[in-house]
């Protein structure tokens, strides 16, 4: 009889990570694509944090706790309604796991035997699919196909051995448009049992997703096809995103997963070049990697980047699609750029005293106006707002966060704004400089 | 006085002759009665004196009133001083008074060619030939009775006229207030469309919208200006209507308090039909005329003469034979007191009675409708006060917030403003209709059927919210 593992060996090509495949020693002709460091059919003691792996950091998120029962790692996910805050001033009634949107990161080690209980406290039936995880078919969590749905009040048990390492995901696989649109998803990190490459000092996990929340409403609109107006990292949009903090000289890894409904995200990191080292399919052989400053994370995929934090500063890290760094932007408005509205303003004073012409110079000032209380905003909305930065207003929202690299860190909490050495700070040109260099303004 | 015989006739005649000598031709008592009645029922005071000449300082007083902002009360005051129809009505009292005096005089064939009977062609206008003087004396008590009833009818009619005038002035006053407020709201609407148009112009000049969008906004602005002119003409009409009632000419300068008051309560009056019947001055006048007619026909039984309509509208006709004085016919065989004439008299009385019944039914119906209208208008006003206007206010507020959030553009914002203005206009119309319905009920309770139905609405030009251009 041909086993599943045999099937992989027969069909798999010479793929990424083949050099690491200790398990393939007895059959060098067919290797699985996914990454392994040990024989997946071996028996291993459950991997322990800080002994077998360096725990990951999920900015704005958390890691799912476990207990070890008879050599099995036991987790408990509870799908339930969660009141979730996207950023100060914007929250919504979402669905998540264990009180979090998105769900906590599940951390395991290659070779672990895991048992995950899933309790459904939603009104709707649900399932959990282990995205990218090599599991027996009956554990795959596709509603109707792999199992019947978990009904309200029921608890299902999923159990499997972790045959791979890498960055993976989990999400509802029942009525996905609704349930993923409401937030039912999370990240899975499987650490290698016997890592062959250096372990990062800082290991971050970021789930990318998108939402449709009209200003003034309190629930994601899951009927939307493409008008998503809140773009998030770990279900937070800037200025709600926590910074990624690293000490100068540390090896930093950032694992991105994208479960947005309709959008891929080219995530750009300022101040660095990095290697894309893994996908949810497995590890990319060193020889196949190439340097990047932007990593495209397609829908339904994960990408892992690694770099050395050798350039101190506050570094923007964001999706490079400009709409994806706007919060709750409206699109059904006339194009105001460059128009002279002085004649309109005159008429409006008597008619609507609180009126203010906007958009003739673009949208950059809007957040500032809101911040300064010049304009009444709809309840529960953060339209296009950014945040006050060290020098000026940061006109960014959405899928935007900051990597903070410092020479000396006391801890990993937000170290505040970076103070650039004076000679390295952009500033207004002096007259002398202009004259010296023959610049006419 | 039905049993006349020749013996008593002379006694009566002498008495009448004595009385008529001191009868005044000034309708002092009548005017004072009318004045009291009007005051009792409307709170307004008639300022004319019984000589029926305008008060001396009338122009001074009118000027003094007009120098201040006109209120409903002061407008009524001017109308009571100055309305030309009112002078004519007062003159009626003088006529009635004169008739009454005349009725007491013995006809002088040398100087008097005819006896005037207000009802027109009655049997008293007989060719009495040589018996004229004797009959004059004979008929003095009868003539006096008739003239007295006629004068009573006139008093009721004049009082009714004054009450009607007061109601008309009040209606005209609120109509003008409404028209002015509507006009002001049109001004706002035009500012709003001007802002839309200017926005379109700015965007067009910046190259951000096409000519189609620009022209559409401009067109809408032009349309709104046209509608404003409609509003202007309504104000002019309403002002002239009030001018006419106040007896002022167009050139007279005056302003009136702008805002229609908002009513704070509505008193349901389940007994309005009974009140209307009891108060009706038209019924009073009709009764007096029936009595005059009865007297003319020598009918003794007045209870049988006046039919009664229950509030439900069913008339009780008294089928009893009227008692026409047979002694009269016997005593004066000389007269042609034939069957045809009797039949005519009966038909005339029947006609008057049927009209009287019809009037009662009409009063009941109009009172019922007026009250129902008032209730409806009250609910409408309350709807605008408690629901529509606060909601529109909030909608505009929310729209501005959505505009601030850059979810919608300026055209949508201004469209919301126009919708709010339109709601404001609808409220003004509701207020006007409420007050006119209130005036109608007041008028009915004061004893007069409204000349203009309170629910009759004239053209009510309003702001159109229009369609929103822009977007992308
Ligand atoms: Cu993006």
C-alpha cells in the first residue's frame, strides 16, 4: 500500500529545503516540498519555549497557551464574538478566538503531537482549517468536505503530528466570506526541531487582512467584494499598530501571512534589504533567495523575511499600495484637487457655519484637522487619520507600522521616537548652502 | 297682537304714535349690543360710535399702530377701524334702525309714497286705496314687530360680519407670515444651489469635472431661482390680501412679526357641533327673519315656526297647521285674502323653514369638518416639531460628519441642506394650515361659518432637493 508520505516522495520534485531533509535519507529520489529537519514519523518530546525554540512576538496579539498531556500538546480555541478595537476611535463587533481578533498565534515545534479543541460559541456553525499544515484529510477542517460543521455550543477535537516547520495559518473554512470577513483567522508558527540555520533574535508574526467598516457603523460588512476600507496588520490599522522593536545587531525575522479577502500586499520595509527565506510551502534554498526591499504577500500565502538589524532608526514598514495605507477612505466624492473654492466658502458661511472645504490640496491635512478637533466626525470612525510624529503629522493609516531599531534597548516596549544625529537629519536648506551649490528656488 | 279688533286698534295706534316721536334714529343700542357680542366671542372691540362716522383720530391711530411691527392683534384693530366692508355693515344697522322708526309712523299719503318693507313684496304692499290711512294705523304694531325682527336679524348679521372679518384678518395675517418665512427659506435654498453651482464652477475650472456635471448644477440653480420668484409673488399676494382687509393702500409701509407662533397644545372639543349650533349668528338671523315672516303672516305659534335640527342633522318638522289670524280676515273683508295668497304665504314659510333646516345641517357638517381639520393639522405640526425637523437636523449634522470624513462630497452635503430647507417649508405650511384651521374653529364657535374653508390650500411652492452630481 502506498502511504501518503510515499505519495509526496513520489510526486515531489527536487524542492526547496532538500538539503535539510534528513528524513529522505532512505529515498533520495522524492522529497516533500515542505520543510523538515527531522523524520516526521519519529517520536519527539513536546517542544518547549526557550529550550527548543525562541518564542515569536505577535505585535498587538498574543500566543495561544497549551498544556502537555501524556506527551501531547493540548490547545483550546474558542470561536466567539469579540468587540475589537482597530485603532483608538474605531472598534467593531467581530468574531475571533479566545477573546482576540485575530486569534492567538499557535506555536508548535516540528514533530510535536498536537491536539486542538475547538469550541464554537458563535450563533453560526464553523470549522477550523489548518492552512498549509500537512494533516490527515479528516483533520483538514473544510466544512462539509473534511467534516461536518461545528455547531453552536459544540466542541470538536483536531489531532495531528507536526510534520514540517514554517509559517502557517488557521482560519474558518465554513462560509468564509462571512467568517473570515468577521475576523476568524490566526497564525501558526512551527519551529524546526533541529534548526540548521541561525535562530533569529527577534521573530515577529504579522497577519495581513482587510475589512469593510463604514464610518459610523459597528460591524464589518461582509457583503463587500472589493470596497475594503480598513487594512490591518494583526487586525490593527495605523495608528493602532504596535511598533516592532529590535536591538541593533539582532537577527530579525518577520513572518507575514495574508488572509485578505481580495488583496495581495507588497510590504515594503524602509532602511533595509532582506532575504525572503520561507513561504508557507516551505523553506527557500539559500541559492534560490534574492534580496528584496518589498515582499509581495499574496492572498492565502505566508512569506518570511530575514535581515540583520544593523541600521538604527525608526523605519516605516507598510503595504506599498497607497489605498492600503488609508483608513476608511471614501471614494464617491468629487475630485477636489487644485480647485479654488473661495467663492463657495463665502456662500457656505451663512448656510453651514461648520463647513470646511477639504481636498483642494489633497487629503494630507485631514488627519490633522480631525486631531485638532476642527471637524465633527461620524461616531466610531477614523477616516484617513494618521498620527502625530516626532517632526510633523504622519499622513499614514492602514497597513503601516514602524520598525524601531536602537543601539541600546532596556526592553522591547516602545522606545519612543528615534533621535537622528543632527548631521543625519533632513532639514531646510540654509541660504549659504543654496548659494554654495548654485540652487535657485 | 294677533287678535286685533277695531276697538283695541285705536288704543294701540295712539300708543305707537306716542312712542314713535321719541324713537332715535341712531342705532346706539344695536351697535353696543353687536359690540358686546363681538367682544364676548372674539375678545376684540368695535371702536365705532353709533353715529356711524369713523372715529376722529382714526388715521392717527392707524399710523401709530403701523409704526410698530404689526401683530395679529394690531392688524385686527386696524381692520376694525378701517375696513370698508365694515362701514357698510354698520350702515345696515342704521337702515334697520330707521326701518323700525319708520314702522312706528303713520303713513302720510301726502309725503310718503310707499312703506318700505325689507322683505320686499309682501302682502302689505297692497293697493289699499282710500283705506290706506286707516290701515296704516291698523298695521303699526305689526309693522313694528316685523321691523324689530328684521333689526334683530341685522344685528346678528353685522356681528357675524365682524367676526368673519376678524377671522379673515387672522387668516390673512398668518398667510403673510407663512409666505414671508417661505420666502426666507427660498433665499437659503438659492444660496445652497448657488454654492453648488459655484462648487461645480470651481471644479470645472480646475479640470476635475466635465461640462455635463457643471451644466447640471448650474441648471438646478436657475430652477431654484425661478421657484424663489414664485415664493416672492405669494408674499406679494398675501400682503395685498391683508392690505385690502385692513383698508390700506399698497403704498402704506408696514412690517409684521416674522415668525408664525408654534402651537403648544390642541384642545379636542367633542361638543363642537352643539356649540356651533348654539352660537350660530346665521341661525339667529334666520330665526329673526322667520319670525318677521311669521308676523307678516300673522302666525301665533313661534315654536311651530322654528324647526329644530338635532346635532345629528335630522330635522324635526312641525306638521301642525299654523294659526293665521281668522279675525283679521273677518275684520277686513275688504281685502283680497284669497286661497292663492294663503298658499303663497305657506310656501314662503316652508321655503324659509327648509332653508333654516339646511343651514343647521350645514353648520353641523362644517363644524365637524373644521374640528377634524384642526386635529389633523395639529398632528401634522406635531409631526414636524417632534419628528421631522429634529430628524432633518440630525440628518444634516450626520451628512456634514460624513462630508468631514470625506465619504461624500459637497454636492451631497448641499442636497441634504436643501432637503432640510424643504422640510422647513413643509413645516411652515403645516403651521399656516394649523392656524387657519384654528381660526375656522374659533370663528365657528363665535357663531360664524368660515367664508374660506380652512383646509383650502393655495399653491404651495417648495424647494426641490434635486439630484446629486459629482462623485466619480
Ligand atoms: Cu496592500
